[in-house]
C-alpha cells in the first residue's frame, strides 16, 4: 500500500449560493435542510469510516458580516450550532477546519479593501469575532478569495500576503493551538491586483463585478493571472514564508488554473516542491470530485485517482481536501475520495464496485461500473473518459433502474448517511430522469420542475444568493442529453 496522506479533509461547501436538499442549512432559521445533532454524528461516522480525518467548511460572506459584530441572532445561532458540530466531530475522531475568503464581507459579497482604514479594521474585527465564537477549531484556512480580492487603492498580490500575515498574528493570539493553512487559490491569489478585471468606478461589490462585459480571453473577473504575474506573486509569498507560523501549511495545486492544469498561471509543481522543504503542502484541488451548479450523482473516480497519484509523484504533499456541495447524495464519491487519500494507488473502478457491492449486494456490484453513465453533464471539472451513444445510455440507465429497484439495502455493510434506503431512492430518481432524457420525447419542463422541487426548493424560503445560479442549474439539468446541448450531434 502506498503511504497514506496525513491530512485528509472532506470539504462541505454550504455557502448561500450552494444551498440544496443534500447540503446542511446552518444559517436560515425556519427554512428546510437543517441537520440535527444525530445527523451530524451519522455524517461524521461515515466520513471517519471512509478514511477522512478532517471536516472542513467555508465560513461564507453571509457570516463575515457587520451584523455578526452587532449580536445578530442568525449569526449567534450559527456559532452555537457550529460549536456543537465541532464537539461531535472531535468525539468522532475528526479535526475541524474552516476557511475564509480573507476580505469578502456580507451577503452582497463586498470585496473590502485592506488599504482603506475602515475596511481594514472591519476585516480584522470580523476575523477576531469568529475566532472567539469558534474556539474548538483546529485548522484555519486563509484563502485569497473566490469571491474576494482587491485592486483598489494600490492593492496587489502583495497585499493579500501581507494581510494573511497580519491575520496569522490574530489567529495565534485568539487560539494559539490552531494550525494555519495559507491558500494560493487562483493564478495564484485570485482577485488581487492585476489578476482582477474590474469595471470603471468599481465599488467593490460582486454584482457590479459579475455584470461587466469581459474580454473574450478572460476566464472570470478574478482568474486572469499569467505566467509572469504568477511567478512574481509566488516569489513574494516565498520571500515572506519564514514569517508565517512554523507549523503553517500551504495549499498549492499542481497547476495555477481552476482545474489545477499547467495553463493560465502555469505549472505549480516546482513551487510545491520548494515550499515543501519548509512547510507542509496540501492540495485544494476543488473540482476534481464534484463541480458546482448542477447536482447529480457524480462519477469522476478515474480523474480523482489520477490526481492523487500525480500529487504523490510531484511533491511530498501532506494531503488535501475533497470538496462536495451534496454530502447526502454523492456517497460513492466520498467513499472513493477517502480511500484514495489512504491509498493513492487504489484502483478507482475496483473502489466503485466494492462500494456498490457493500451497499446493494454482491449481485449488484456491477452498478459500480454502470454509474459512470451519470457523468454526462458538462461543467466545472467534467472530464469524462468515455463517449456514449444515446442507445447505449438508454440501455445503461434502464439497467441501473432495474438493479436499484431490485436491490435490498437492508444488509448494507457501510455506515451510510443519511441511510442506505434514502440513498437508493435518490439514485433511482436520477436514473429514471436520465433514462427519460435519453429517450425521444422527454418532458423537460416537468423534469425541471421536479428537479427544482427535489433540489432547490429551499430558495422558495430563503433569499436568492447574489450569485444567482440555482435556476440556471435546474434548467441545465433538464437539458441533459439534448442534441443541441450535448455536443451538437445526434446521439
């Protein structure tokens, strides 16, 4: 067995723009999807059994808000819940880690400027507040932002590094035992200085930033650093690295791009190797297991396995995280991600079959092969290894439906959360929807309405995020395998 990674984090992103039926709702009282203490125990028991040793979450801009300093009941309620969650995690043998987009403030995602005295003080006050509210935290991640960053008042990539150092001092003062992880998210340090494309007269707000017309060459407003910019940013960070805590970790991918490729900001492996001589390095590879926007049962196991092997070969990585916005749905992905952190040489197809055998019975272990047919929706991190014809997809989806209908999960050999039968029913709904959409005359309007009801109905009860993506996700799911969407060819 290949030596396991020591830092094995499951990152659940339950931010305001990623709320859904399979994600916990921790800050909208009275709205659906709130988890009980027993729910959290069940989830953590599953993570621990799968091989994770860290539970990671984002403290989103909704919480990094001046209302928190004024004693808002919503913010105080979140803090109470998360203190309880942290205690449950520790009882289960997991460490707790939260990450913060270093300067993004409030539900409108205001990019506070560290060179503005008022904004700078607000950033520091909010960091102090949440460190005091969440004293059981074990690891704190400082990441540049997405959303986040600044190019106003002379802010550059250096501003982020200097601000991160200042915040390290606050962390060490408030919770001396906490381990800091400094993130290089972006190309690197997304959104800082000339990595950010901002409209004339930009006021620091996300909506104004997102609504501008970008040049055709731009990936997004905050992911635009080229090779020279990346080199200068990393050189400055490396110069300041000795001033960071001696036990600090550095989160750095194999490449400076949204998918950790050697494009945009270039190859990050030389930097990972050099930094690893001085600090533990982790990966924040975000989209490898699951993207954002459309929720469905993912099957990206070969790419997940390949990435772990690449990291092991490239540099002495201490580990990393596997992200999800659907912790109650993508259980196969969580299982494979945890096992691959323990054994990067494990066969992804073997892991898929082993999982399905344990859950659905030996006679249905082949579902581990068939579930690959779910991975047909283009999106962030979507790099399928196979192409499918429509007749083959129909046959595969039909077999998935038949096997799931016949499977007896009462003897499931894994501690699944929420429970094996709920998981089976969720997969059945998706399999039936995919089967219909692979047919000749799917009722896409009905599928979109059902998908919204099953997935995003929480937004009928809470404000839509400033990043309004739920409706787009429902439409995109209902367009799955449409000829004019799925590659523009007849399948």
